[in-house]
C-alpha cells in the first residue's frame, strides 16, 4: 500500500499501471458505466454544486463505491479533476487525473 499509481497514455517508460482499456461513460440521464478493461460496472452520477465542478459517482463493484470528483475542468476533448474515495472502509485514495474523450466504445 501507499504506492501511487502512475500512468501516462503512450509513455514507453515510467508507468507502474496500465489503464489503456479502462473507461468511464457518463449518460445524460445520470447513469453510466465504468470498465476496468475486463468487467463493466453500472454507475449513477450527479453534479453536487451549481457550477458543475463537483461530481459524486456511485458504482457497484465488489461493494458500493462512492467516488468524488472536484476541481473539474472539461471541454470537448478532455476532463481534468481531483478524485477521492474510500474503498472497503480501509483504503483512502486521492488522485489527480486527465482523461481524454474516447470516440467510440466497443461492446
């Protein structure tokens, strides 16, 4: 534990994780899905403030997981955010991420 993940798409060295197949899909009706590249998990999401810079995501993986995104900046090509959550009541996670838009999702 206490080892940060580092991943940069396309990097030839320095990554200690691989998120090439991972994605999150947000639907207009506040549902969606998260895939770890193997499994697909349904989710619900909602903005938690009027300026739409904070999101609460609830997904069912092994157990319910509530993830918070804050400091959100988004445009047509990417979304940047700070993320935090507690997994299984024992593992706290805090991260900063930039995700790029995936043009199509194969199912």
